[in-house]
């Protein structure tokens, strides 16, 4: 029943294509390992749209080709011994690509080696589940890192906000002090000028008095010189 086979395989393959993963777990998988050709072609023909999120960062709703290659490499490393979903997939690709006809022909060929439809569907679903399970831990790790980074960001912003407020308060205080100092400077002359003038008057008066007394003394001395023998 070609239609049933197409539905089962497409469901598995579609599930694999639409999964979103992070890179940590995948770094251990060699990116140069070949993913299925039909899957690669399907990925290349998938349009990518870009959407700005709330933080202003541009994100895409399609994973990068390199990431998809890592996912398929990881998936291929999970291939179990025996004839199952993978062998059907690879055989249909070897026949020219994954389609109903090639899947049916590959299934007919592998059927003589013990492959049956339930095995294909069950192992395909099992590969999806195992792949998701292996990556869930890393996905959660990335989510935890994101949350921790968000908390760190908020804490740093709060700290910087406090520092900013402290600096603004200091600037305001310094501004007030500057205004007060400027006012005092502008009034310094008028504050001290009368006292300085008073002192200057006393100095001049003292000098004048001294001159009078000194002149009088000198007059007496001149009289003595001239008239006293």
C-alpha cells in the first residue's frame, strides 16, 4: 500500500526536519558525515524567513544548514544493527531519492531479508524519540543558561541604575555647591571692601599723625641747634 508507506515515512521525516536543537550535544558529531541526499535537497529548498524578537535580535524560523547537518549526523550515528527504518531510507535514496515508488521498491527488496512495515514505522518513530531524548538535556541546559544570563543581565542593569542614580545625586549636590561657591565669590568684594577701607583709613590716619609729630620734633631739634649754646 504505497499511500500508507508514504504517510508513515513522511511523518517521521517531517518530524526530523522541524525539530529545533542547540549545538553543545552536536559538537561531538562530525559535521562532515553525510546526511541523506533527499533530506539535504529538501532543506535547501525550504525558504527561510527572518523575524525580529523583543530584544531586537534577528531570528529565523529555519535552522541553519550546518545545524541540520549535525542533526542528521547525530541521527545516523544512532543507526541500530539490523534492517529497519534506516536501511529502507538509505536504499530508497540509492534508487534515486525518497519517493513512493522508490520506497515501495526498497521495501520489497528488504522484505525478503525480514523487514516489515511495522518495523519501519516503529523504528522510525523510535529514532525520532531517541534523538529528541538525547537533545532534550542540552536544550534544557541552554534554556537554563538563557535564564541565568537573563538574571545576570537584570542584576547588572539594576546595579548600573543604582550607580547612575548615585552619580546623578552627586552631580546635583556638586551643582548646588558650585552655585553657592559662585555666589559667595561674587559677593566677596562687597563683604570685605568696607573693612579693608576702614583699615586703610586708619593706616593713613596713623601715617598723617606720625608725620605731624615727627615734624614737630624736628622743629624743636632745629630750634635747639640754632639757639641753644
